[in-house]
């Protein structure tokens, strides 16, 4: 099963960046999400992000920051 991350702070801010799994996908871009502690919530699929996607975004950010610091030191 694909790993997901809860990616929003506005709804359930205490769950921000918490691993979860999508149990079911519904109509109108909704899904049933379950966290590791068993808590379940129905929400928009925009509120979760695949684990691999989050890792790629973080890697890109770190590359951009290192490029910026190299250019400022030159």
C-alpha cells in the first residue's frame, strides 16, 4: 500500500506531516484516511501527498538552497 503524508496545517494541525494511508477514494475528490494510531477521517485528496512526492520536493528545496548559498558566497 502506498504511504501518504498529511500535508496541511489548517485542518488537524497536530497531524501535519504525519504518515497515513488512504483506505478508500470517493467521488468529488474525497478519500478515507487512516493514521498510524487508528484515527480515521474523510477529507479532500488535496490534503494528502504521496511519501515519494514529498521526498522529491524536499530534495529539490535543499538543492535550491545549496545553489543559492554557493552563488552568494561567490
